[in-house]
């Protein structure tokens, strides 16, 4: 069976060496030495100043919204994973959707300003499939209206834009280290802040609000990463360049062998060093997508419809028309992409798609 992705696992003896440290220390959670070490290594690896490890990729979004949002409305993209919108609603806020750019698949920055009202409290935009938003244009809007920018950067680990980490833009970036991601900790995530004052507030918020053992800085929840997850991250990090290069080979194969006459993929924004996190293809119609998907499923191949449905169609949001997002959502499918995907299977995938679009 060929799934859309496959978890990369480091050599078990290397993971076990970190587990042995945990057993010796008898320290499982509450920011043990492995969590602290992983944070330091990631600061160096990503060339960033502040990163806070958390227990999944959704809690960082919720904390960022709780700390930074200054109103009851959050401008956001309808083309993302459900956690982007559900986090807004979970925090008692209202998502205000802005349609997407059909080429880059990120929020259409030219439509953001028209969506701003007196109740707008933040902009939450997604670097879709690791493709950067137009961060310069969004920053200008932020400066003009004094709105904080939160980037859902779940797919953006290792991406550089104009020579620096994509995490370095906006007021905060959140990331997922779920087992399906290029770099993972099994289950986990992080929040990156470019302002020390926000970093301190995020820290207290993810640790029940504690200010030492016996006093409290303010309201908080439990967002802490365990030592077991940090161990997986430390074992995986040395393999990131290998993982990215292997995935690039798969992407190169798709680019060279798919028939692009009736399908397309996203356009990576100029000046981006991409991470090959996903490989979406966009069909002319949902009917052709379904035909190709059924043929692949019959062959034991299981691509994934990222992201469907368009989030403006969720049952718990104010439904508005987002024609570009709805069209893309209905016709986009991510192809299998992971380390160890062999050429024989790639040929099968390509042949099924090429015959389905004729």
C-alpha cells in the first residue's frame, strides 16, 4: 500500500540512546533537558532567536490567538487544514475568510484590506504546502492597521524566503511536528516569536500560567512537549537534509513525467528555498480528480485531497462564497511523497494520472 506520506524513522539505536538519557534522569516532562536541547539546536538550525516546543501543532495557534488577537474577528484563509479555522472558533473568535491566490494557493493579499473592520483583531495566514504568503504586502497592511500577523507555518519547516527562515516573518509563526511532517517529533509543534515580549507571554501561557512553582503570571493551559517527543526530534534532526533531498527526487520525477497539458501544480513564490513538503496537482474538474483517485485506490495507492472542503463551508462558521478556494479545494490532490518511494511505484502513479486526464 502506498499512502500519501510515510513517517521517517531514524535508526532505532539512535532514538534509544536518547531514551536511555530519559531513564537515567527520570525526567519525562516539564521542560526536561532534551526539550531544552532540541530548542537550542532548532534555533541554530533555523537561524531564529526564539522557539518554544509544544505538544502538538494546534495548541500554538490557539495560544498565539489568545495572546495576540485584539478583537473578535480574525482574517484568515479558507484553504488550509481545518485546525487553522477551528482554532479561531475554539477561542471564541470569528473567522473572516479572504479568498486565495489561484497560483500560489496562499491568501490573496490584495483582498485583505477590504475585509478589515473595527472588530478585526489579527491576521492568521497559512504558508500553504510550505509556499510563502506575500509577507511583504501583508506586513504593510499590518503596519497600516496595527494588526498582529500570525502565520500558520505547519508545512514550512526548513523553508527560506529571501535567505532567511520563513518563521522569521510576522509576529508569530506556528509549526507542526506531527509524524507526517518532514521534521517530526511523533506528535508535537512549536511557536516562533520575533519579539521577546511575546515569547515570554507564550511561555507562561503554555505552562498553565505559572510564574515559578507557587505563583501565576496569568491564564494558561498545558502545551508542554514531553521528553519522549523531544527524543524523536533530536534523533530526526540530523537527517533533515537527507529527507529533503530524497523528497526532491520524487518531486523532480513528477515534474518531468506528468502530462501537464490538463493539470497544474502550485507556483512556488520567487526567492524561496522550498522544502518539498507536499506535491499538489490541480485537475480541470473534480470529476477527473475522482476518476484518477479511484484508479489509484484500486492499485493500492492512496493520495489525499488536501484541503477539502474549503474551510468557508465548515458547519460552524459563517458561510461565505470563496470561489477560488472552493474551485481549488474541489480539484486538488496531493500525490504520495516520502523517503523510499521507488521509481516503479512512481511510474504507476504517473501512468494512472496521465491516462485519467486524456
